[in-house]
C-alpha cells in the first residue's frame, strides 16, 4: 500500500487558473481572479505544512454551511464548484487534468491500498472542511472508490493523520511495516496488521497505523488473501517434503518483499513461510 506518486508537472496555481478560466458566471470568475494571490499563498502554506507533516494545524471551516465566507469574497460553495463543476465536467478543460491525475496511479492501481482500480480522485484534505484546496494538485490523488468512501471526510487532527500520497519519506516504501500471521483454521486464514519499525519517528508510526485502520486494510487484504490461498494450498499439497514447502514459501516471500515490500502478498507469503502449521499440513 501507499505507492509513491509523481505529481503532474504543473505549478499548483496552474490548475486553479484553468478551472477559473472556464467559470461561466462573470461575477464569480472576477472574484476568483481577484483572490488568486491569496489562493497561491494558501497553496504554498499547504505544501510547507505537508512537507513537515503539520497539515493538522490548518484551520478547518464549518461542515455544511456552503455560504460561509472562506477567503476574500469567496464562499465555500464558490471554491468547491471549481472541482465539482470545472474539473468533473467532461466538457471543461480541467477535466483533462483530472484524467491525468488518475493515470498517475502506478499500474492503474489505487496508490492508497494497492488493490483497487484507480478510478476516482481523492482529496487528502476534504473539501468539506478545506475548500481552499479543492483544486490544489498536491491535495489530489488517484484512488479507488473503496478508499475514497472508507476515509469519508474528516477534519485533520494530530491523531487521525494518514499517509500523504505526495509527501511521505522513502522509509514508507523501503522498509517493512505491513505484516501478517496465519490463523490455524480449516482452511487457514491470514490476518494482517501494521507494525512500523521502532526506529521510525512516533509521528510516522502513528500515520502508518492510522492509514491501515482508516482504509480498512485488515479486512480488505484478508479478502484478497483468502482467494489466493485456495491455489497456494493446492500447490503445497503436491509438494511432499516439508522442507521443500518451506523453501518455496520463503522464496516467494523474498521475491515479493524485494519488488513490493509492503504488498499484502509479501506479508502473506512471509507469514506462510514461518508457519510450521502450514508446512506440516
């Protein structure tokens, strides 16, 4: 899970400009244009806070209340329509950028979970509370429908921050934190859990644990593993030697960890390879 993303090669304010240019209402377009410098400064502040994992310090607006003033003369409704009307509408120029965001997903898979099809765009800071960033490129990421719905739209606080698709350190991709255990049922089942290394900062550990919980990855990976286990068990049943079974599983675990360190497959094979119960049945 949490595949690193390479943002689209445009300045953050460029997407704002593209959406504003296609706004049909002259009055709203003028107010959005006049607020451009303030919006650009807010974008810079978001990026600075994202790089230091301080997004929880941003001021959230009230949920609902779409006519509340957010910045200059712009209401929450005014800012959110840049996404809802200008980015989602297939006839508008900004829709091309929306589509490019989705194609940033490696292999077409959701970078948040690694298993779902990336078919929508997720706001890291929900536009329900942070409408200023409704079309900030660094606040947008490709996602599957399940991840988009599982996260809902919370206020960001220090206790619920999840992994950010644009700002996380390489540790999250290079070191093992997704693990699993074999439950000795008939047939066996795999239970997944997050276990970040102890040398990571407390802040990074908490974001990782929150990510695993917020996106319901224990259940979702368990479902994936259950389907895969049927074929694995059949294959192991034709291998007579306990040592050969263990060697096969160990090799598969090593291959998965080397290419997709925190994939559910890597965690599953590692758990299977260390389970005496599996190799003796």
